[in-house]
C-alpha cells in the first residue's frame, strides 16, 4: 500500500502523494549576473489523505507549514506540482471543468473583511453563485433562496439589502458561509474561518458550522492553527510541519495519545484554562525556513528524540494502532519504538 | 500602597457626531511584582487602558476624567516633556507586532544602548556591555556577535525577545504588555510567555498583560480584569475568574472557549455582539445579551460588587437588590 494512504469507501476527496512547489527565484537578469540557480520553495511535500463523506478532516500547523496551500489545492485554486487530487472519483482538474461538479465544492476564507466585495449588496453577494451556475433563473426564486440562506446562517432576510461594512466580523463570516452554501455544495474548504474573530463570536460560528454539517451532510476540510478549535471541529486530524503531514488519524486518538514528537510539542505548548498556576518547560527552537529545510526528518533540529538516522533519512509513515483507530506517524523514533510510548 | 492605581479613568473620543466614551470609569490597582491580566474582546477598551496609562492615546482621544497614579504620584495630567522620562524608565511597553516596535534602520544593540542611555547614566562601553547581557538574558544565541544585527535579520520570535529586552533594559517598575504573543506561533508563544514570566519575576517588575487569549492569562496572571464595552465587568484572582466566574459575561466567555482537554458537542455561545460605542445600552451594557437579565439591569448601571472571591459589576450580587434566587446559588 502507498505510504500515508488509508482506505475509505467512496471518499469525497482524496489526495495522493501531492506536492506543490513555488518558484521564488530572483528575476532572470539578477540570476544571470550573480550566477545563481532557480530557487524552489516546496510548500507541500508528498502528502496523502482521504476525507470520507460527511466528515471533517482538519489540518493543523504553524505558519508556513503548507496548510493553506493544501486548502487551495483542494478546491483547485493551485494545481499540484506532483501527485493527484481525486474529487468524487474523478481527477480534480476534470471535475473542475464541469459546472455541475464544480458547484459541489466551495470555500470559506479567513478574512471576512477582504473576502466580501464592499460595493455589492449582501443579497447580490449571496446570489452570485446561484446566478453563475444557473441554478435558479427567476428573480423571485433567487430572492427567496437568498432569504432562506440568510435565515439558515442566523441573519435576517432584510439584511440582504445592506452592504458588508454594516456588519460585524462575525456577521460577515455568516455572509461568507451563506455565499458558500448558495451553490448547494457538498464539500467545503474552510481556511482559518474563525481566526479573525473574538472567542464568543468564534463559538457562534463553530456551532453554526457543526449544525450545518449535520443538517446538510457537508464534508469539511478545516484548516486552522488553533488546536482547541480543531479538536472541537474534527473527526480526523492531520498535523503538518514544513510541508509534510507528520501525524494523521482520528482526532481523538491524536489528541489523547499523540505520538509524533512535534504533535506532543504543540499540545504541550498551548496555554490552556486548566493551566492556572502551573508552569512548564517550553521546547526551544523555531520552524526552519521552508526554502532550505533540514535534511532527513525536517523536525530533527528541535526533536528531543533525534538521532543519526533522523538527520539523514526522511521518515515514512508508520501505522500505529490507537483505541480510536489507526494513526499514521512519520517518525523514526516511533517506528523503532524508542519514543517511550 | 499599590504601585499603580487607576481611579475612575474615563477616555473620550470627540467625533463629529458626538463624544464617544471608550473607557468609562475604569478602576483597578496593580501591586508591586504583580501580574494583572486584562482580557476582553476587540473594542472592549483593553489596549486603550494601557495606552491611557502610558500617555500614548491617539488624538483626538483624551482622558476626560479620573486619575492614574504611579507610586502615589499622578501621571495622567503630566506634560509630554514630564511624561517622557517616566515612559521607559518607570513604565515599559511591549506591543503586539515586534516588526513595527523596532526601528528597522538601527541595529538592535544601538536601540538598546540608546534606550538605556536616555534613562540611566551609563558610558558607551558600559551600555554596550549591558545591552549584550540583556540580549543573552532574553535568550538570543551568540548575543555578542548579533548585537550589531538589524531587526530584519531576526525571526519573529527573536524580534519579540529583543522587544522584551528593550522594554526591560531601563529597569522599569511596571511593564504594559499589549498582546505580546498574538503575532507568534504557539510553540514560540510558549517560549515568550515563559521568558516574560521569568524576567519580570527576577526583577520584581509588575506587569499589566493585555490579551484576548484566556489561556495566556490563565497561565501568567495573578489577577485578571475582564473588560466589556469600556468597563471592567469582573476582576479577581485568576483561578476564581477562570473556574468560578461570577459575571454572566465572564461565564459565557469561559464557556465559549473550545477546550483541549475534552470535546463537547456544542460550545456555549453568547448570542449577539458587543455594542458599538455609540449605542451602549442604558443600565448594564451587557443586558441585551445576558441570560439572567432582570428589571434593574435595564435601568441602573452596576458598579463592582463583591461576588464570592471576585468582584463583578452585576446586580445579581447586590445584597439589597430584589434579585431572583439564582444569585445566591451562583455566588
């Protein structure tokens, strides 16, 4: 079986050995004069995952780990440099070419201030996918559908007459969700949907997203840097570090019995309400630059378990059994059983 | 006597459509060596409180009432010239974004030396030696070699370490840290919090830690003030505020934070949003969103009242009030 692959019947989305590089070279003339070569940044490096229908897969990691690049590839905003993304059994590029398939996926962005056109009324913003895909044609039908969508996300139908600046951040994110739902999608990619919001508003949006998932049978790819939010939202969880998925498995398994040293570090590092009066020893070091990643396992400079093998050999995924199901861990220490778990 | 006393501090912004009251009679103390956390959502007035104390309100904002006293001396009515030696020497500041705090045109060592020489009598050589010691103390590797490096040559976490050194190098008695870890990744955030805790403890510095992250507060602060719509709605020891919040807003806020320890089906949510400054409701500002609202909340504005181990600005805790019976069980 392929490295990092899992078996699920008829998944919504499947990524097989996907990589994505960006050309960050200097301009041609400068390169020629200084005799420098091209410089490629490997933002996503050979990752595989499966999202079963009606479930949520979350990807979590720090800045620059490639999670947003994966989100963009999952809806076809970027094409993978290598590997394949399969949506509903078809290659994503083929699926994107058919409007009937394309309308089944949509995206919710992080910044509710930048993702809504300030010159458009909310009703036009929400109606645009309906018009673009020709789902409804009469004005009255579209107005009715927009009103229903606004009600569904907790706004009033009369709000459709307003402009985005008249709403708070949380209400704007509701508008983004209404727009994303208007093409009746089955698969939603949510890239940090609540990180621009205050906690009490974040709770409203997370509850709304879970309600909608249950009611409409949605499948989510949920991207976040906030582990507590991820724990709340996900069925399955992938932890990313420098472009690779270092641990992938059922959310509860990863949270209860984290195996990869990086996952443990992350869980250890988060300040939590239950930490009142306790102190701890933080792990040192920082995320290295993805332009020049360390050889072998990219986490080895910060890893307490690193040895000679970790410095030269890139770890493949090891299957580890947990109470909640199988977990894939890319770590030599786990494979060799010297992680003390 | 407390090191810092903030007494009925009121900040107003005159606008064309009328005067907006952004801080409304905020009062609290910070003891010597104490870490006071200030939490609240965007627009609650937490950063503004810090800016008003340190005399850095953006015009047209102005202190319209109340007093700020440092060691018993009023500092809210000082001129710019008389405030300058206090800022830096007595009160240090750490802001959210380390890139905008540091001057990109000067080496970090130069900035440290300049700050120390402005406040302390030091020769060039002593100041430079001390700058190196500070960089070592905040955990910059190879400080002696990197003292002449420019801010862009440091990573985000390292820059924030330099900012901390800069805030502490004149040995102020109080540090106002405004969202010091918000721009950083979690693993770096943990390092910075630990560093800040250790340094302020070693030097006996008091800290006013402003953040929206309850987790950071829970781990760092001794006491915490929760702000809502320009007022303190609850203040008390951090354990009590986190574990047995008294004010319905604090209770809702704690419930709405997803936990790492366990997964719940639904997060508790407070419906609605904080009112805008031009539309603060009469009585208690939280009354439109409050699940325990009653008659009096619409008419009278509550002041801080004793509520168990904390103080809460809520009529539920007024013993003379004809409150519903829930008050007793909640307190």
